[in-house]
């Protein structure tokens, strides 16, 4: 059974010695709920931490390995050790002594030095707003033109634009668009049974600029959160200023295409919101991703390069359709090329064997499907579903 992948989690990412260089100036800060933010050491001031972590009380930091306390005074940055994880605690929080912890030693939860709290969705929201506020105030983009869609031709391949335009033209003239009317060279169907597609989407220069932008962002020490409950490295694009342009990309380009390829989510606004991130694989860090399905109606996965071998996507059937489980398809990446699949399509990323790989992933979602379930029975069914993804996901699958 593959794991269900969600966007928020509390799992621990451990930095390896080889990643020292890249993470040298960062620490991981963790809330009492297990929400991680990685931040450049020089940005760790009390005011900033209290804002990012929505703390009203006097906050202090606790090194989760050494249990050493670092008061958040003006000397805090000098006392922090790169690549360590610090729990952000309020003075009033209960910090268990070793003895107390040993006394209740029955599962992994107990190895946490402080009492764990349940995740409050409002807190996640406020944390996101604060992260974005900090970035908006302080971050200087390297390629500011990436953050809007004013010039779609600089981002999107001509054949992709042509395909979307032809769908729009047909819709506007009242004709139901048909797959057969797309430009002949555009769409490759890799599997009819599971509706797995590939097409040219992003221009090479745009992909390489995006990778440079993300590397620049990482070096700036601005707040970063893990992309989802399984990928340890990468960046959530929605959180760092790309949300408006990605909303446009979804509304004007991807939703019309998905309506044609996956008519099931035509309800309401179709695919009307998304969780979009870049995953990153390097030899010394994460090299692969295990078998799972996504917290999405439809997933877009586009390869951004840069140079790597291996890393193919592997597909193994739709989780709710046992008759498709014997599918075994390996799909190779090609810079700028998109793979489009159902969220429930079970998949994995094979290990890279050299280099580094970046892919942009958009988990596309339909509001009606998620929040306006119609009958009691369907609501129950959804509850069941969600429970299932929590059970198997790492930590807390948060899908909003
Ligand atoms: O590594 C990839 O390209 C796939 C990542 C993926 O499946 C995911 O993040 O949901
Ligand atoms: Fe996935």
C-alpha cells in the first residue's frame, strides 16, 4: 500500500555532512506542533521568530539534540549551530527532564523533549502569511520576471500555447473541445487506462532561471518549509511569491487542458486551487521518492533539469482501481516536459544515479470535490479517505 502524500508534516529532515555547504548558514526551527521552518542563522531574532511562529509569550530556543537552551536575545545568532534543529518554545511550555521522558518512554513521540501540541490550521495559515510578509519585505529576487505571467511566451512552449488557445477558441464558439483537435505533435498519451499524459510545456531558459532563483533564495536565508510530507528538500512556490502567477497559469492554461483530459473535475471552478512546489534530489541528499499517491485531483510534474541520470517516474495503477495495479510504467524526464497524472495514480521516483534533479510539481485541486460534498454518504466516504491519508502519511496530512 503506497503512502498518501500530504502537504504539511512533522517528520524530521536530517542534514548529512555532505550537504553542509548548502545548509551552512541555516538552522531548522520547529514549532510545538512539529511545523518546521528553515531560516538563515542571521535572521534568527526574537521578533522574527515570535512573528513566524505566532508566539505571544516570550520565546526561547531549545536545541533538540543537546537540549541546550538558547535565549532569543541579541546574541542568539552567534550561539546557534548551523544545520541543527531548534524547538521554538514559550517560557511557559513544559520542558521534560530526561527522567520524565524516560518514565513515559513507550513510543517515538516520547523522544521529543517537549510536550507535543495538535496542529491548528489557523496557525499554519498565519505562519504562511508571516513567511510571505518577511520575504516580501526583505528578499530581492534574482529574476523578477519569473514572478508574473505578463509574457506567457517567455515561459511556455509555443506548442503548449497553441494547444491551450485551440481549446479556448472551441469553448468560446460553443463547441465542446476534443482531444483529437489538439495540435498533432502536442500530446503523448502514455496510458489510456490510467490517463497518463506527457507534453512539452516550459521553455528551457525559464526552467534554468527558476532553478537559479531557488538557489539564490536558499542562500538568502529566507524562510523555507518542506514541500510535503515526504520530500525533505525543495521549495513551496506558493509560499515565496509565486502564488498569483501560478493561479493564472492554472486558470488560463492548465484548467482548460485538464477539463478536456479529466472531465470528472469540471464541477464548480474545475481545478481551482493548488499546492505547487519544486522537489530537489541530489546524490548526498534525497535521491528518490517512495511509492505514494498525491493529495491532489490531478498532478502536473515538469522537469526543470538540471543535469542528472536516473530518477525516472514509476507508475503503478490507480489506488481505487485494483484492475490497474499491474501497471508498471517508467517515465523518463526531459527538461521542460510535463507529465500529467491523476492524484490517485500511484507513483514513485527512482533514485538518481548522478547529478541533481529539480522538478516543479503542481497538485491541482477542485474546491467542490473537497469542501462541498453533497450527501452524508459521500461525506463519510471523504472522511474515511482523509483518515486513511493521515494514517499512512508522515505526521499530519493537511490538505487545505
Ligand atoms: O520526484 C518527482 O518528480 C515526483 C515527486 C512527487 O511525486 C511528489 O512530490 O508528489
Ligand atoms: Fe507525487
